[in-house]
């Protein structure tokens, strides 16, 4: 029996097409899911769309379309983006699906049965863009005369009959959770932010609305639809079927190992969500990790600035694995990150074309020419050879540690560090000189280099799946020996294995004429 590993992205609002921030979250989560799969876990990776709420209804009205149609159209765009990005998700959930309505209503009933839901009337500030209630002191009136919430979105006054969740009763339990499970929230900045929010005192939360109807109905009171966040957060457990049947085929995945989300929605995931689950008597997720925001050349992306980048354009221009690599290497996961065409081009050329691409093509073409196209047999190993191999063999332990902390950029840096070491090794050993002076020694150096390329390629699979596969084809690693169990000595290349003719995997990026003139 393999250990299970359940990982999720946030489910996006399909009120528009996906943007690069959505692509970033999906790529990063996909890399984590693939890593755990290759490391022998039974992985369930979930993504999807969050289709109810006032924002969806308002957008549909503004566009003059039925809200169901808006949701379907854009949900399909998110699904297509996942395919385009080579995301390996095992399910794609839509909150409009019957399975989800059923789970959410059951969770509501359990919270009610626990005495945590009561009817009253709500009056206060609400941001439709954030789908969030704010205390007056969290808002401010700006010189334009409009009142804004803490995320810089306008708020409006709401007054209506509403059901409330007794969030105020969960403050101490939540603080105990953060204390007992220090890894519950990451990174640390976000953990501190959540702790001080909870310490400042929690008010009961309005969890239903009556002034619009695009949502999941409250059991036994269909005039009310549930607050969209009660509905949205529950998606994670819906997909496992745990609430309906703890012995169901996917129930083993609950509780979730990691919810990967953006920093703007940490409060919902680290405060409301565990409180709802505690109330309903359900197990809590193990970790909530908030990544940063992507900025275009240091500026926030916004429709009014006209700098919103379509992930499809970016991938068409630079190539999928190049874009995946760039985001995972360049941005410190957990912090904001900036991107620009120049930065992407620089990374592609430095790390991919001149780095791993060049290392693989130089060593493999020497093997093709001088070793009859077969993996050569190594002779006695020198200190330099053993040192090189131990650097490669040590990558897995380091990457495992980094990935357990969601430090994807550090795991990638570890792999690239080995590429650089191998470059130095290759240059210092000068196999092209040995070719004339000491053929057995040349064969040893080429063997060691190809073996290092093999391990780099195995570890690069979560980051750049298609390119890593090509590299593994070039060193003739059989399909069943591409997982992490074969890293290190367990999977050493077999001398005599026939190799296909080497082909370049990472071309240099050359800016099109029009770009260089601009
Ligand atoms: O918040 N850079 O949906 P959403 C990085 N439906 N990440 C970004 C980003 C950017 N520029 N912009 C957005 C919602 N994101 C809710 C979630 S989960 C139960 C419900 C991230 O479409 C954002 O932080 O506004 C979030 O994690 C995800 O994209 C979806 O955002």
C-alpha cells in the first residue's frame, strides 16, 4: 500500500478567462503532484472552478448572458488551460455539479446540528470582487469618494436577513491548532498574519444571502443561498466523497496534505475552513500554503493597465517547458515574483540551452561518435568521478526536503547546481583530449557524465515533463525506471546500452526580429 498524497489548487472564479496567475498556481501545484507521484505516493491532484456567487451573477448580467453559460464557457477555458500546461490533475471539479451540492448541504446540516448556525440579520461591508465581508475598520474611503477593502477592491453596504456561523466560538481552538501544528500554515509571514487576525477577535460570519439566488440553497430554507466561500471551500472534500462514505474509493485521500493557494485567500483557508470542518466534526487538512503574486515587470496585472498576459500567448512564444521552468526557478515560491520577456529569455538560454541542453548534447554526441553509440563501460573511478556521482546521488534527499516545504525554487536550484558541477567536471576532465591519449579514461568520464544527465532528467520530470522525457529517451532509460526509486546507485546506466542519435532538447531562444527592433 502506497502512502496517499492529496494536493489541491484554489478553484478559480470562471467570470473571465484564466490569466497568468492562475497558470502559475496550476504549474506549481502540478510540479508538486508529479514530484510526489514519482516519489512513490498514491497522489490525488484536484483543481476546478468556483462558479457561484454574486461576482459571477453580476458579470453574467453585465455581459447579457445566462450565468450558467458564463460559468460553462469559462470553466471550459480553465480545463483547456490545464491541458495546454500539461497539468496532471486527477479530477476537475465544478461547484455547480450535483455531487458538490450534496456534500455542501450535508456539511451545512452537520454544522447546524452542532449548534453553530443561527438566523439573524446582517449589516456591514461586502466586497463583491473578493466575495468577502469586512469590518468597517478594515476599509477606507479614498480621495475618489469610494470605500475600499483591505485588498483594494470597492465594498458595498449589505443589509439583509442571514444565517450566521458561530466563528467567534472557534478563536481559541484555531490558535491551538496553529500552535499544535506549526506546519498548518506556510510560509511564516502568512502564519503570523493569520495568528494576529485570529488574536484580534473573531466575529460570527454571515453565511447566507437572500438578495440573489445564484448559489447552493440552504437546507430547509430555499429563500437563502449559501455564502459562496462555504460552498467553494467544501469542494476539496466533495471530490474525495469522504462526507458521503468514509469507505468510498477516494475517501482515503482525506484529509488533504496540501492546499496550494494565493496569499489573498489565506484567511478563508486557514481560518474559516478549519472552523467549518471542526464544527462539522470532519478531519482538518494538514497544510495550507500560500504562494505570492505574479507581477508584470514589477507591476500588478490589471485590465486597466493593459498588461494582463494570456498564458496561451506566453507558451506559444517561449514553449511550455520553458515557461514552466522559468516560473518555478525564477520566483521564490511563497513570495511575489516578477516576469518579463527578457527575464524568461535569459533563463532559457543560461540554464536550459547553455546548461543542461549543452551538457547532454556534448556528452552524448561524444558517446555517439567515439563509443559506437553505446553507453561505455566505466573503468576505475577517480576522486573526481566519485565526487561528481555523489553530488548527483545526493540530489533526491535535498529536493525531497525542499519540496516538503513547498520550496520548489530551491529544489530546482539544487538540480541546476548539479548541472553546473557537471559542466565543471566535464571541462576539467577534457574527454576530447583523452580521446587521443587515454580512451578507457575518456569512457569513464563519458559514463559518469551520462549518468549524471540521467539523474538530472529524472528529477526534472515534475518541472518540465515533456523535455525531461526526451532527455531520458536520449540516455535510453526504460519507462519503468524513471521514478525516484531509481535515482542514485539503484538505477545506474548499464554499459553497452544502445543510444539513439542525440538530438537537441533545449534550443536557444532567439527573439523574433520585431521584438529586437522594439
Ligand atoms: O480566489 N498571481 O478565485 P480567483 C498569482 N474562487 N496568483 C494569483 C494571481 C496572480 N496575479 N491572481 C490570482 C478565488 N491568483 C476563489 C478561490 S478556493 C476554495 C476559491 C490566484 O480566480 C489566487 O490567489 O480569484 C487564487 O489562489 C487563484 O489564483 C484563483 O483566484
